[in-house]
């Protein structure tokens, strides 16, 4: 079973891909060629923070409260995609732009 | 205001007197082959420092009729410490010689010199001129300077080994009067202190600035310098051997006593030198506890990798 | 007398069991004691009770850093000096933290809590205190960490904390990174004979950049990286590298709550009266070489992401 993830970020065309409930959204994005901002991969540093626009996510591991808060207002605002998975189809606004990566860089070098 | 590191804060230099016309042989060794920087020279002395040091000298060489360890210099925090330690040393019944700034050595503030119970001379001072880092103070490359590569190129003076006819009394003086801590000691089967490693500098890695071994009073056992890690020491050992330098029979080894990786070898005058890295992690705190070795474990203490004590290693070298 | 040691870091973790596995199996520390809220760890070559405490929390980051003083009267004096400096101070009674005596908690201008204490219970070196085993046992699990070496804490403006540590607690500043206006971006502060015990870098106040574990050789750092890779521990993009600042061999990685750790080897010593040797100054232009010597580049996440 998979759910659809739609990623959006101001100034970037949105992308969609499928994510299994047992994998993180960050990993599913990677597998589909999208490299999200990340550092600790353990829900601690906030590099992968994003806002949930639609749908529901699940926490595969705890997220650091400090990085889920809005730094000014303190209200709960962000999910950390390195430990978050999907509980439904979701629309997510990432805090930082993502990069694309080649999934098969050797194969891509073959002529034709 | 007491929250200050006080007293002896660093081992500064070793001063050797050598029967060496114009210091030719010793400069050839320590500067050109061992890889220290020459900070100053006058008609009497050469002043050398390790490349990572900013202070002007870690080794002072001067011409004397007979080879001898003249003194070991320690850097204090300030003049107040100098006065306090003068009082303490005199109160211990030891005569203290006062010297004005720049005497006998250049670049040094006023100093005191005295003879410890083991017979060696120490000099204490609060000020020493700086040459500055050879790699500079602005966005430096902390890399062994090009002109020193291929030599031992020590980073720092690490510690000095001394021999003493009564190691226990020497250690007690260093601890009780000068404020050194004991990181390790070797005791006989009946509990007599035979050897000790002493540290002073608010030091959390290293564990020794002075090493006391049993033997004749007043002599030097060895002088140790710091390298980054064992790999460096193994490679430097190749350069030393290629250069024909006499390497101690232990070769490179782990010294359990002091917890260093070490290589011992001899300068052209026969003085034992050591390159070491690592060291015992201990802090300058009254509750710090020393490692205790028993003499029956001496072989393993002096060299973990060798099966028996190298008897020559116990001899003083100057 | 004086502050004699950077003794321990108390880090917040969101899963205590995972933290225990990380700091023992991967980092190679000894688990000294634990309950359902905290775990205490010590490295092989330290004789005190702990060098790391992990405390269960709903966030990652630093709870406080512990420094040892070498005279009991220092605690009173430090508390008075910190109060006079306008800093919050509270007594920490015996028993609040296992394995150590009472202390005083001081909130630095950077909003980090610094606990000063005098007494630590002794557990001895891993090899023993009497005729010790010097090497690493073949049964050793995890990396060959010798000791906790230093920490880097993040704050918006390091200057007031640098001033306090130098003027009141007798730290020296060995190296610093400054912007073109001369403002401090990062400062490396020492209270012993090593290059840094406590460093300050840019970030939100009160946040944690990393704590570094010392090793005896570059070979042990390399072996440590292999362990991190085998254990699938997230590490900084550059893998093993050298810091231009301090000139040490290093790798950064993350614990299971995202707190940054470092394995490191270096021999830089800085003994002597604080302030006697002027600090090394790194300008912004050269900072990338200072941070990551081989790569001469700083990944954006390096200072952006703290816990």
C-alpha cells in the first residue's frame, strides 16, 4: 500500500510521488529522485522541516519539539520529514527547496 | 579573586651544556636533523623552539667543558606566583637564586633557580618573549612547515625524565612544594615509590611534564617531544634510521606507563630523546587518582610490545 | 583555584534506549548507570563517573554542560561572580545528578546552562587503576574513544559569553573567526592546556552544535568512521576530514535524536597564562578552509542545523 505525496515549495514546480507507510517521506523522495534538505536524519536538527497542508502524517520516530515550533510564535508548525511517514495522501510545503538527483547516473551515460 | 589557574602553567624549556665547539654538532642535530626552529643565537647559546610553539625556546644549547643538564624551565602565571613559590621553596629549606630579567637567558623575565632534592636545577619565571607561530596568526595552515618535513619536526616539548637516588623524596617535593600532581607511579613489592609521572598544567590530556626514575642524582634520563599520533612516529622512525640516528632497542612501542605511543633514540651526544603521543587523561584536581604499577610488572609498564625490560633503558643519558 | 576540566555534557534525547545503544555500541562509551529518565556514560580513559548524560526529553539539544573546579570554595566564588555579572545562578544539591557532588548552575549569556561542581565519584580507567591493561581489548565494542574532549554551543552573539568566560572563569581564547567588522562568528575557548574545551558558534541561543570525543590516533578516527558506516549512523557529507582551525582529524555524525557528535584526533596544546598568546584570527574569506581543510567548503547545514 502507498499514499501519494505532493511536495511544494515557493518558486519550485511541485512534484508528486508515492510513499509507503513504513518509509520516511524523505526516503521516498530520495528514491524518486528528489533530494530534500536534511542533516541529522534523526528528527533532531530541523533541516527537513515542512508544513503539512493536507492529509495526515505518522511519526516513525520522535520529532524534536524545538524544531516543530515556529521560532517566533512558538506554535506547533512543522513536521520533520526525516522521521515522518504518510497516513493518507498528503500535500506538504517544505521550508527549503529540494534538489533533483539522477537515479541511474551510470545508465544515463549510455549512448541513446 | 581566586578562580585562576595559578603556579606552574607550562614546561618551557630544557637547557643543556655541551662540550661542542661553536655548538656545531648539536645545532646540526637539533636544528637540521631533528627539526627544531632556531629562534636566536648569540656567542654563548642557541635557542631553539618546536614549530607549533609561539614562545621563543624549548631547548637552549650552550658550550660547556662537560656535557650536562643545566636546568629545566617552567612558566608561571605571574610575578605573584613567582614570589609565592620563592617563599614556599625557601620554607622547604632550599636555597633560591634570584636572577634579573634577561639573565642568564634572553627573552625571559626575572626568574628564580634552585636545586630539587633529586639534584637537578629548575628555573621558574613568569614572562617569556614570543617568536609568534611560524605558520602565522591569520588563517594559518596548521601543517608541518615545508622546510622541516622529513625530520622529526616535534610539535611541543612534552616532558623531561630525571634520575634520582630517592625518587620518593623528589616526588614529594615536586608535589608538596611546587604543586605537581601524580598521574602514575611504580612501587616496589614492599610499597616503596620507585618512579613517578608528575603533571601540573591544568592538564586533561598528557599526565606528565616530569618523569622521575631511580638512579644517580642530578642526571637527565630523557627529553620527550610531542607528535600528533603513532602513524607520525612510525614514519619519523624511518627518517631517523635513514639518517643514521641511533634508535633505542625498544623501537616504537606503546608505553603503558604514561599511556603514550613512543619512540626513543639518541642525539649525537648520546642524550636519549623521545617522540610521543597520547598520554594519560587526568585533571589537575586534588581527587584525581594515580595509576599504580608494581615493579613485577615493569616490563609491561615500560613497553607493552616488548617481552622484557631493555636494561639500558634504565640508565641516565646525561 | 580554577576550573580544571570540561567534565561532561548532558544532552536531551527523545528515545533513551536508542541513545544507550548509540553511545555504547557505536561510540564505545561505558554505560555507568541508568534509570527511566537518564543514562550516564564514561569513556575508557577517564576515571570520573561520567562524561555524557542523556536525559529523556521531547526535544534534542543540550540540557547543560558540566565543568569541574579543583577547590570546593570555587563554587561559592563562581556563584557570586556570576550573580555579580547579572547571570542566573541556582544551587544544584547532592543527588540531583548521580555520581557527583553538589554544584552551582549558571546560565551563560548565550542561554546555555553551565554546572560547576567539585566532586566526581570515581569509576577508574577501563583498563584498571593498578597495573592497567594499556591497549584496547579485542572484545571492545564500538569506537576507540579515549575521552570527551570539547563541545561547541551555538548562540546569536558569542561576545558576551567570551567576555564572561575570559574575565571571570579564566578561559583563554585560542582561535576565533571574525566578520569584516571584527565581530565574533566563532570562538574556541580553553580552560586547560588543550586548544578548546568550550567553543561558541552561530545559531539560536541555547542550542547545541556538537560534542567531540578524543581518540589517540588518526587510524582510530578512520576505524570509527567504518563503525559509523556499518551502524548506518548519519554523518556529515564530507566524511572524514581535517579542520583547518586547530588542524585536527575529524568526522561529525548524529546520535539517534539528531545531536551532533564528533570523533577527533589532534595534539594542539595551548598551556600558559590565558591571554598571553594572542588568538589566531580566521577571516570570513578563509573560513571554509578553516572549517573543512581538504574540501575548502562549508556545507550549508553545518551551522544552520543545531539541536
